[in-house]
C-alpha cells in the first residue's frame, strides 16, 4: 500500500551486515515487492562500512564509506524475481573493489 502511494523505501536486501565486505545472499522479499508494485529498484553499492562498524560492535570508528547509486532497474523487464535479483546483485557487485567481489 505504502509503495503504491509513491513513498520511497530503503531496503537492505542482504538483511544484515557483512563481516568481510563481500555480498551476502539476498532476501527475496524486496524483489517480490518491486515486481508486484512495478516500482524501479535503485541498486546502491556500499563500500567500506564493514571496517567502520564491524559486526558484534555498536561503536562506529572514524573513516570513510563510499556509496555508489546505480541506474534504476525496471522490474517489468524481467520474467522472474530471480532474474531481477541476479541483475541487482551483479550491478552492486561490480561497484565493489576487486577484493570484495564475489
């Protein structure tokens, strides 16, 4: 309902933070929502956050985090949620430094 009203949402598709900066498996729910509502997905690559706030710690260390906002991806162009999810994953992964790509 909220998405159909035009409210923008941020959803972290991995569902939790990575220990090592590499992508974790994606949750399927956000891609189901995008396809059902026909709203674009804007992939965002986040680089370096695992160094500033390692898992199991609540203190944030000083440093720099890089955000890369990729072009929107229209879910209508995909025949399945899995294809959309894989395209978003590849897009985010390409924004990571080589040592963090999977």
